[in-house]
C-alpha cells in the first residue's frame, strides 16, 4: 500500500499516511502499473494474459472483491 500512496502523491493526489485507500485510487494505480495489475488479478484467481492490455473492468471487480 505504501507504493500506492507514494504513486498517488507523485500524481498530485492528496492521500493520508494511514488508513484505507479509496478503491478508485487502487484501480488507477493498478491500471498505471500493468505488471502489478497482473500479479494482483492472478492472486485473486482471475485469468489474464502475459501480454496485452489489462481490463479495467476486471481490475475494478477484483478491487471491489466481487470476483
């Protein structure tokens, strides 16, 4: 989560040093970091290819724990 906080601050987004991160921020981070998004999706049991574009819908659903 620290990587997401640092990235958000670099993007000019105000984020607290502690506490829960907004789901939309986590999705934005993962969409900006495809390798991390792939790891995250695989850890949630979601199939993804090794190349190509990551689906924002898949990422959003995984972050929302609906999958």
